[in-house]
């Protein structure tokens, strides 16, 4: 998959050059309106339907953060996150799969050099699961190509993916430790396994495994770097290459923003279902008024909705801070700022989850926990989403310690 053109020649006309972020958001709302009634079939299929994929593609939703020089919109990451929230509110599985497939055009356009970008973005649409765990191995051939082997799990977005962004282990020489390779593999180098759907929730999130057997990618499709150690303070290839400063933003916090917007959107969907119950169900005591007229349900509703609103406000502020730092000189986006934004996202996620787990789900009633009910499905999806290693482990242990160490070090030196 090597282009014969030079990188400078491998550009494309902008896709719908007059479209604004507001138009894309309205398109997302229009597609979202069709998703609620299709949640059951999405779970059975284990990924969203082909016609939904076409609707996303035709609306340009796979090009939001693809650079303009390659036919994308190059809109702000905040626009993408708003679309994610809208889709997750309607169907968590669909929103999750869309987000964790389409989000990583931002990462690829930030971290890879011009030669690689000209090739990977040549199709315009870019859908690539990103798996940080090094499930496979990489070996460099004599011509500089990388030979990949292994199975990468939890590849959300795999069914319609154009690429896989993964991590592999490079065996060290005698007496040398192994190294990490972060790579991009085009679709023709891998196969998707039929192994998703048996989980309690997010059954339709398209989080299948991907197998690579002797896959070959160009040398410039690989970066010898540990994801956890990526720093943008010295600049990035994307910052030098593209007009939008977001291609100089820190990737760890951008991915925390993805997860937080997914969670807030899911919880907004739970509140939507709870709102319907406020009018369609009555209290259990005479004179059996609608729940919307009962003081206790009003109290619970007010508390849950304000918690979810607060979480939405917090993730919005975190996204603005991410953009503000990206617009400053590279040295401004420090490791401390990166972790700080990620931890803000964690707090927002936990606040929204508490609204559902402690208020909405218990007071909705057992009939809402029946299989096929909207609230039952949202609760299952949220429960499964909370087991993601990033939010369940890394942001509650490693990130806390790292943030404390950075803050205390800076406080001592300041």
C-alpha cells in the first residue's frame, strides 16, 4: 500500500467545503432518532447495520477530524465529541462503536509523519480501532517493513474499520529488553474474528478481535514508542503539518474525553427512559398519581438530572481545556495537564454513573429491568463500559499516583 505520488501530491479536495460543525451535529441527531428502536437488532448482529454505516459515511461523520488536506473536515475534536454524546444517548452500542472507530483519525494525524498520513487518509473516511495492549509481535524485515503476527482483542469499530492501530512487541537482541511498536495496519492485512456479543452489555459495539498472520506494513506505518510515554511538549508531526492546533494535543487525555462523553451520553439516555416512566407509570400508593406528580419521584428526578447535567458541564469544560492547551505553544501541554484532564473525565464519568446506579435504576422499578426494556439495556451497557481497563483501573490507580507526583514535584520546584 505504498503510493507512487509524493506526500505533497497525495492530497484531496475538501469534503463538502461549505458544511459547518452545526450541520454535522444536526445530521447526527437525525441518524440518532433512528437508533433507539433498532437496539435489539444491533445487539443480535453485534454491530450497527450497514445502512447506519452508510448514513454515517454520507453525513461525513467519519471525516470530522480527518485533516482537510486529505479530504476531511478538520473540525475541532469538540464537534466529534458532541456527535458521540448524541449517538450514545440513543444507542450506547452504536455510539461506542462509532466513537472508538472514528476517533483515532485525530491520533493518526497527530503522531504519524506526512508520508504515512498521505497513505492512510487517501480514502477520506478513516475508521481505526486503537488497542494499546501489545497483544502481538513485530519483526522488521531487511527492507524496513514490519511483519506483524497476533490477535488484538476488544477492537471496537472493527466491522467497518479501514485500519487497525495496535501495539506489538519487538523482540530485543541478545541481552536487550523487548521494545514496543505502535503501528497502523490497513484492512487488507488483517481479518476480524466472530467473537463478540457474549458480554452482559455493549453487545452491539462491534468490539471483535482482529487477527494478523504475517501481515506486512511499510516501515513508516510503525512508531517505536510506548503509548504511556508519549509527550507532545516538543511538538508533533501533525502540529507541523496541519493548520488546526488540535493535532498537537496530548493523546491520553483526548482518549479519556472519548470515554467520558460516551458515559455522559449513555446516562442522558437513561434519564430519557426515566422521564418516560415519570408520565407512563403511577405511584404504588393511593390515589395513584403519575410519578411526575409525586414529591418523592420529583426529588429523585431532580437529583439525578442535576448530577448528569453537572457531569456534562464538567466534560465540556475538560474538552475546552484540551483545546486551549493545544492552541498554546507545545511546551504548555505538559504531562501534568494531560493527566489532569483525564482525571476530570473520570470524575465526570463517576458522577453520571452514580445518578443511574444509585437513583434512576433502583427507583424505576423491577419492570424496567426486564430484558428488552430501554433502561435495562442502558444499565447493562453502562455496567460493561465501566469495566474498561482505562476507567476501571488506570484512571483510578496509575493516573492518581502520577498526578500527585507531578503536582508535588512542580510545587516543590516552584
